[in-house]
């Protein structure tokens, strides 16, 4: 088994990532009927793992599913996946699917919910050079699936809107995309939350989003370091006049946006507030309350 490329936990066994396969009848695959979470390991330590597991458990409860493993077993499985591949920096995903219904049944209550997990080398939305320079963002013509249909606080695989938006951005030569609520407010992008800085005040959308663990960390660090910070509706027009924009994700941390819809943001280089928070975010990885050594 070649675990160096990643390790997975499927159907009660550990397996190398290239061998991991799903049962085709699992509704997680057939109907996107699943929730998941992604935590990361940095320099041999999980970052805020309990916050990720708390969010995962809340999503499972909202979907009326139950995890077939205890919280202790779940933690042990995630640690084991990372230990097997020997990675110091890893992207670690836990998944709960509706599972497979009784033969011939279309009733979700008959499904046996399933648990899967895997660890692979750390994945980032932008490579280190792009992170340093900043990346370009396009405001999408695609509206985010309404919260009244799919609850965005449950981390989910309903990504048709994001993927359509991404192609729209790529077609214009941009790196990524942010979706809107159809009422001229920005929400979030494929795998990230968004922040803007205007006249010294930091703002991030308050509703219609996944409450990211990186977003939460940034809010806490910003308040602690006496930045003015608000969770509120953020309009497209405000974003266009921002001095600084950055996105936040487990997959990469804090990533500066230096072009929006083809126009330079601020000075065209990552701004001082973004860089300050980015430094604080990576420093926070040494906070013993937020890390679990492998
Ligand atoms: N929003 C969406 C839709 C996401 O999928 C993600 C992460 O994948 C985020 C925001 C950022 O969340 P976190 O900081 O917990 O990675």
C-alpha cells in the first residue's frame, strides 16, 4: 500500500488514497446527500480540529443523519489517516453520507448512514507565489443556491453554482469567483469566505454562507488586535470600492485579492491589514488551545 500519496478510511478499513472507492448506490454519490468537513494539519499538528468536528456534527444533525462512529473513534480515524501517510502538512476530510437505502426503497429513513475519511498532502486555493502576489477575483453572474433551498451552514457538495461561476471566471482569465445572492450582495466562493477592508473597517458577509473556521479565526484575531470588524451584508458596490479584499479557507488560510473584475484593488499589492491578519493567522497555529499534535 503506497500511503505517501494519501490514506483513506472506507468501509471500516484503511487503504491508500488511489485504491479508495465508494459504493455506487450510496446517496452521498447519487444525490449529493452528504455533509463533510475539512481540517488541516500544519507542521505535524491539527488546527482547531474540535471546531471542525463541532460543525460537522451540527451539519449531520440538521440533515437528520447519524454518524456510525463515536466522536472519539472519528478523531482516532483522522489521526490514523495522517499517521499512515506520514504527512507534516495535510488536508484532512471527514464525510458522512446518507448511505444505501433498503432494496427498492426511496425512503431516506431506511438508509444506513456511512462515514468516510481521508488525508492527502495539503491543498491550497493558490500556490505560494500567487499567495504572495495576490489573485484575481470575478463577481459571478451565477446566483448562489438560495439558503431557503440548501442550507449553506451545512457544508455540502451542491457545487453546480460554484463550478458554473468558476468557468465564468476562467473564461475571463481570472483565478476564482465570488457568488452573489441575486440582490447585489456578495456571499462566498468555491471553498472560501470573503472579507473587505474599507476606510480601516473590516467587513464580511453575515448570512447566506458557510461559517468558515478560518473566517471565525480571522474575526477573533481581528477583534483581539483591535481592528474594527463587522459581520453584515456586503454589497457588490462596496466590494468594488474596497481598499483591500481577501478570502479565507482551510485550503490556504488568508489569500489576498489584488484584482476584482479586471480592475486593480487598492495599490495592486496585498494590503497592510491583509498581511497583518495573515501573519497573525499562521502565528495562531502555535496556540496550544488550537492545536493537536499528531
Ligand atoms: N465557504 C464554502 C462554501 C466552503 O466550502 C468553505 C470551505 O471549504 C469555506 C467557505 C471556508 O471554510 P473554512 O474556513 O472552514 O475552510
